[in-house]
C-alpha cells in the first residue's frame, strides 16, 4: 500500500513539474521583445538603435544572482498584479541588469510599447519608473546559464569587437536575460549590451 501511495505522489510531482515547465516555456514564447533596428550584424555581434523605452526598476544589493532574484521577484509581482491587484501587464524581454554606482544592481523590466508612465498602476516601495532615451548599443548574443565568469568573458569579447570597429563606449555594460530562470541553462538566451556614442 505504501508503494502505491509513493507512486501516486511521485506521479503527481512529475505532472506538476511538467506543467510548470510547459507554463514557463509558453510564458517565455509569449513575451514581447523590445523592438530595435540592427545597424550592423556580424555573427553574434550587433550594433543596434533602440527607440525610447519605458521601464520599471529596482536597486537590489548582494551578489548579482541574489540581486537579480530579489529584483525579478519584486518586479514580476507588480507586473502580474500580485502586489497591486488589477490586470497583468505583459512582459517585454529582455530583463536588464547593470551594476549600480552606489553598489548593488539595478534590475529593469521593459514595459510594452503602448504603455505610458501616466497609465502605470501605483508602484510599490522600492520600485520606480524610468524612461530610457533612444540609444545606440553594441550587443553580443550567447546561450548558457548566466554566471559571473560567462558574463565577464562575453563582455571582454564585446569590448574587443567594439574597439576593432573604432566605436566609443559611453556607459556601463548591461546584462540582458530573455528567459525564465527556470529554463535549463543551455536553452537560455542572454546578451551583453554596451551603450555607444
């Protein structure tokens, strides 16, 4: 009898895991992506022109992983209506993270193109809205579970590529995440973005 009960429990856990993975996969696929114009493409490298974008952001302290996890949770709760009630605000990929000048990490969620600052529901404590001006960035695309070593290696590659194209950097590197942290590492799409003059 105990064997049957454990079998049912394990089957239930497996079914919930599959359902959760399917939900994450479909949520990833349904997320909008920020629109940009590719000015130059060479393999994994691009120079892009982004229009003005509206975002919400939070500053979190601790390691990159911890700050990203805490920031993602806070911003996602707001977007999905968990902390404010009302309708869900659609996600727009990528989620951005960059080191803060004061220490810690700035975590940003981009908002849909048709969303304006005056239409935003009240923001919770620790979250603010920001309008990112139209800008030109260099980008490198890569897959894998994002960790400090992988990001440092790809950022170094991107900086060498920028230098070889005689472009001037005007801001810090940003990490761009396109997939849920629940997606397996090799299937995650990431980017480094560096603002250019």
